[in-house]
């Protein structure tokens, strides 16, 4: 468009680390062009890093909530992040 263009991709890899731990590795790449690129890639990188940090903080909270629910013996349908099966 008038402001320019952007394109991005991410790769996520999960690695087991013992019976109850998983390490999450991720890489992300983005390219921008046009007028938006004139803002500066540094500002765009900072915004992308903040978005990734916010995402993984929320992801961690959800996983911890689910683990706490499982430890409390809640039924699967009551666990955070669980969707009811379609009829």
C-alpha cells in the first residue's frame, strides 16, 4: 500500500527436557519496504521483540494455569485453553 509493505515468518521448535519440562526455541524474521522502512528498522525490531515477549508471557501464564488445574484434579473441560468438542 501507500505506507509500504511488510513480510514476516517464524519458526518454533519444542525440545523435551526431562519428563515434565519443554524448551521452546523460536526464530523470527521480518522485512519491510517502502515508506514504513524509513521509520527505521530499529523501531520495527523493538516493536517485534515486545510483541514476541508479550506473546510468550501470555503463553507461559496459560500453561501454568492449565498445569495448576491439572494438579487440582479439574476435569479436562474445565481446564484453561480447552475447547469443548464439536457435536
